């Protein structure tokens, strides 16, 4: 009877079913048609080595780097946590999918009684099975399934982003190890040269050929180089500890590292990269999918305040002896209707909260996309600038080497004091350091560009 009374209410509510969907908010994105600092076809040269989306580090042709990245991906703790979170989201999506089917529960009971007045015994038992099924009138259950599915996809994108970030961090620390080893080698050469120079100046000072000023200047240069060497040694130690942590190892457990930066040609960035390619970035995709999940959650919240119709079926048996349980089955079919929408104020506030959360994800999605565009632009700008700087630094290193040779010859000939030669030595050392750092920056820039694009550089017309 109660169900019959509620049917008109259901009919009226059904007429409002079309208004349950939360209206989608347009993120109002302004997508650029092209990059401001994209490589031009006439300066890009040959396409070079393609950057594979999941093994871009192999484009550098360094087997030691490839093995190191593979090891990090297999052992890193942060990546393991991201994988566990993805698995948890996937399981929750599977759990949400079970709301398509009825819920079945069963209960068995049994008792045995003895009479105190005689030897008689009485056994009683029964089994009840209950089936509950909620009719998804308003799409609430479907929205919950959709939200869980979108969240699982977003977690998969989080895992992919963590994988990309770990590979990039591993490569950066690997190349920094090569840079520091190269700088320490330059420092060692400079120290050897400074000691040789000090010996030469000391001998000339004892012979009365130079003043004490030249001797003090030579001693000062050696002391400064020794002080800088301690800084480089400390930086190398810290870099080694950072690498060890990436591989789930305690500090002090070293990993393979290069003795210098690679000198092979760097992978080229092809011209004609479309701006829309950032849509494949894992962080952009997870922002989009969490946006969809928030929309589905908002729909589920709104639908949860509409009447819920639940069908319940009960099948039971009972007997005086467990052996005859199946002789007297009984069944009951009922329907329950809940009316949560009667709590009007609570309903409206809760719906507004869910809509507010959805609007927040819209802003986050827009921000993530614009951040992606900015990162690509910055990486492309740096790529062009670092290439030009590399050419100028090469010229500077060559000129500094020539100036140092001339300064040495003039000092030994007695044409100048010591300081001009020391200055030329320092200029040469700084030029060598700058060239090495530029090489490191170019390696890291290609990694950054890969991360910013979310995949390989795309050739024009590809």
C-alpha cells in the first residue's frame, strides 16, 4: 500500500530527471596556434634521433644511462607508492562497478533444546536469503561508477607522470655526476698547474728575479683553487647520496656514474611541433579526468537527494529439524522508498558544495594546461639560447687558451709581471668550466623539453 501511495511521487520526480545533470563549465581556454620559440626548419637540421615516449633516454646512446634508468624504475620507492595508489583506485573502480548487480546476503541459524523433565530433544533451524536491488532512477549509481572510473584513469596518469619524472631525475643526477667529475678533473689540472707555477715563481724569487708580490699572488691562486676543490667534492658527495636514494639504497651505496659528460651529438628537436601536443602530458590528462570525476560526483550528489527505490526479496526456510529445512520455504517481496529530498536546506547546501568542488577542478585544469604551455615555451627558448651560447663559449675557450699560452711566454721572457699570466690562467679555467656547464644544461634541457611535451618531438607534417 505504501508503494502505491509513493508511485505518484515517483512519477512527478521522474519529470525532473533531465535536470539532474550538472551543467558543464567551459574552461575558456586560449590555445596558441604555434610556439614562439619553435625550431625553424632551416635551423633544425636533420631530424636526428626520435625521442621515444617511454624510452627517450635511449636517444642519447649511453648504455650505462639506459641501465641506470631501468634500475630506478624497478626499485624506486616513490614510484612504488604511485603504483600502489593506481592499484587502489582501480580496485575502487571495480568495487563501484558492483552496484550494477543486486546485493545478496544469507543467514543460517540452528538451535538444539533438551527438556529437563525427560529425555526429549528438539532441533530447530532456518536459512534466510535476502536480495536488495536499488533501481537507479536518477543515475546516481551510474555517476558513482563513472567518478570511480575517471579517478582510476587519473591515477594511471599520475603513475605515468611519476615514471617520467623519475626517469628525468635519474638522468639529471647521472649527468650532474658527469659534470662534477669533469669539473673536478679541470680543478685537478688547474691545481697541478698552480703548483708548478708556484714552484717556478719561488725559484725566481730565491734568485732575486721577482718580488715577493709575485710569490704571494701565486700562493693566493693555489689556495683559492684548493678551496674551490672542497666545494666540488662536497657537491659530488651530495649528488651520489641523491642517486643512492633513487635506487632504494641507503646513503653510501654508490651507483655507476660517468667520468665526464658525453661528447656525442645531442638528439635534435624537430621543427613544426604542434601546440596541441601538450594534451598528451600525463598531468594534463589527469587534470582532465579528475575534472570529469568531479562532474560525475556532482551528479551523484545531486541524484542522492532524489527518491531512492529499493526492491527487497527475502527467501527463508524454517523447521523443527534441520533435516527438513527445504520443506517449508517462505518468500517476501517488498519495496522501500526513501525521500531524502525533504531535507531541503541540507540538500541545497550539499549540492552547492559539490558544484563548488567541480568548479575548482575546472580552474585547476585550465591552470595545468597553461602551465604546460609555459613550460614548453620556456624549454624551447632555453634550447635555442643554449645552442647559441655553446657556439660562443667554444670561441671563448679557444681564445682563452691562446691568451694563456701568450701570457706564459711573456712571463718566462720577463716581459710582464706574474699577475697577467695568472689572470689568463683563471680566464681559461673559467671558460672550460662554462663550456662544461653549458653541455650539462643542454642535456637537461632536452629532458625538460621531453617532460614538457609529454612525449617525443614531432616532426613537421608527421
